[in-house]
C-alpha cells in the first residue's frame, strides 16, 4: 500500500512541478511576468508544492520496499517452520532449494526463529539435517542424540555438542 502511494505521490509531484514551470514560462512569454518574477514563481512553486510531495512519496516508497522485504522473509520463515514440522526432519540443502534461498540465509532464519521462541528442535551440521522435536524432550537432554557426547550451553536457547557439532534449539 505504502509503496503504491509513494509512486503516486512522486508522479504527482513531478506533474505539479511540470505545471508550475509551464505556467511560469507561458506567463513570462506573454509578458505578464518579468524574468525575475517567473524565476521566483518557479522556485517557490517547486519548493512549496512539488518538493514536499516528492519527499513524502520517496519516503513511502522506501518504507514500502522495506515492509515488502520483511514480509517476504517472514513468509519464508513460516514456510521453513511448516516444512520442518510436517516432515519431522529436513535436509538443509533441500530447504535452501525449496525456499530458493542460500544456505547461509536458511541458517540465519533458523537462528532467528529460535531467538523468537518459535522453533525447537536440533540440527546436525555435519549431516546437514534439521530435526523438529518437542521442547519437553530437548529440555531433558544431557547427551547428544547423534554421538552421545556431553552437551554444552552455547548461547540463548542453543545447546551444542562439542564433539560432533550438533546444535539443539530450545524455545
């Protein structure tokens, strides 16, 4: 919505600016205004009528583009969550292909979902597999499901196995 309104305002600002310049030029050519008055009319017309409209339109256009990018990311995150929950386990490369997103972006999205408390599960980076798991199961873990190594706290909501690199995400 903001993006479209921004485009409309920019076009309107350009049209108003063109009308001001055309009117001042016509009045000058007809002899109704001298050169100084026509120039002043153009400058004031552009500053008062056209420039604010152009500036606000540009602001709305940029904001609309940012909102669209945020919405696209949120959509991909919802899609990622849905795939993992529906399948139970998903290969990260498959996620990247289905989401049409680089692997690094998939990893970033997973960490964002963990930080928001929306995902619990674990990931084996060596295998490249993401697993969905119940939060209650993960809270009781003290050994890695992959190699039976002792787990260590690695950050907010993240437990890591120092032996195989598997990471467990707690909500």
